[in-house]
C-alpha cells in the first residue's frame, strides 16, 4: 500500500514540479502511486486552492465586471466554488483519458496511470496560481497558471514515451481535444455552468518552440525554461532566508507626496504578512477626494513574485470594449500591464508588474487612462526594478 503524502511532502512535490520539472518527471514516472492515492494526497488539496480563494474574494470584496461590483450571497458563492471544485476534480481524469488515448498516435505508449500522473502534476501551476484570486488587482496573475502547458510539454516524453520532436504537437492536440471534451461534458452534465475554452494552434506546423493560444497570445517555451530557472533561484533565496519582502514602511516612502493637479497624499496604509520567513508587504495611499481621488498601491510579492517571471513567456495581447468601458491586457514598456477605464464615469485602474516582483497599481477617477499612468510614473519604477535585480 502506498504511503499517503504528508503536508510537507505535498509542498516539496509541488515545488519540485514547478522549479525542477525536467528532473522531477523521471522521479514521478518511477513511482508506483495509484490514481486513487494521487487524488487523495495531491489533487484534492491543491485543486481546492482556486475555488477557496475565489469564494473568499467574492464574499469579502465582491466580483467586479465593467466597473460594477456585485457581492453574491454566502450560499451562492459557496455553491459556485463547490461546483467549480467538482468540475476540476473530474476534469483531471478526463484530461488523463485524452492523454492516454492520444499517446500511440504520437509514437508514445498508452499508460493510464502515467497519463493521470501527467494530467495531475502538470496542473500544479494553475492550482497554485489560483491563490492570486484572493487579492484585488492580482487576479491577472492567475494567467501564470499557463506555465502548466510547459510542464505538460516537458513531461510528455518521460511519462508517455513520445519522441521529443512530437512533444509540442502532442501538447497542442491534448489541449484541443481536451477543450472539446470539456465543452461536451459541461453541456451534458452542467448546463448551468458557462464554460469557455481557448483552442491552441501551431503557428506554422513546425517545432519552433512556441505556439499560440487564441485570445491569450503566444507562448514561448524557451522563456518558460528561463522562468523556471528564475523560480528555482527564488526558491534558493527563500531557503537561505534572503527572500523576505521589503518592509512595508520602505514601500510607503516610495509613494509620492502628491500627484499632478494638486492631489495631496492622505490615508496612508501599510501591511505585511510572513509565513516561514517568506512573505509579502504592501503600502497604499489616497490622493484627492470623491470623484477626484486616485489610490496608489505598491505590493512586494516576495518569492511569490518569481511566478511573475512567467509573464515574460506569454506575449499576452487582449483588448475589449463594452459601451464606455475599455479593458486591455498586454506588455507596455516591456512590463505586463492591465488597464480598465470607463470614459463616462472616468473610473479606471492601471496595474503593472515591475521586475517580476512588484505589483504597482493606480485606481480611481481620472480624465483619461494616461492620467492614471502618470500617477504610477511618480513612483520610482527603476528603483523597484533595481531592488528586484539585486534580490534585496
């Protein structure tokens, strides 16, 4: 009988999969774990992160869409989280079936147990990234779960014995077939749930080291490898005790005393949290009043910010407009940014990831989105990047 994983071994396995996937997949392949034991010791606890975070966010902060915030009831939020969790647990097995079915078609070997391992452990990034749903303004970081595509790509030759040169096309096909199967499953068993799927496609049919996800952008596998190395380095700093976030008071000192238009600083707030010596910190301040108010926030994500390095591998480009509300996501000046602005109410938000570590955000009322960007420019962005590079 396989010994159940403890909380510590669960954490170590998740870290190894994220930080050293090429070394960890052979270890996983050699283990005699059953599907039931992997469900119990790994999938069930990790898959709960996203639904729990979404539930807490909905109850505490509400859900915002196009400038309108809706705070669902406790029971409604709980039921939504529960259904999402159940779908995730079932989805892992469905993905395993797809992986196993496709293996011989790409020169691999069908193996239901290995296919389930591949489906479960490659989902680690998406499940861990779900924690970002807890904090308003950091929801964009859940897209870093796309790192799981790289984990899947690296694991295919090891787990399913497919040739390296077919791993990329195999990965893309898994996503296409998996998306179709998921859509059918949702229509048959859960019509009350709205499920959207993005179908990847290969740009030119060659193994160029990248592929496109319509509606998201292109994924550069080379940069994903680089991001994995950065996360490993961040983990080493955490182990050595050198990965603590900046003191929140230091972040507060980086907030400007005023903003253009005579908006003076007020309501300065700082916060920080640490678990095992590794944590995050934040400082925010308000400028102006009522419909002439802008809130500036600097958040040091600490070691968790190393996940932001994945953003460099995703050439995310999206833009939408609904009435007077414009929303954009993409890289601006080489930094991942998200923008939302309502031209009628003049209410907007401009956020960016700095140095793969800091989240800087301006939220409030302005004549244009450029005014919100100007507020961010009053922060010494280059100083933040220098701190990130030094690992301070």
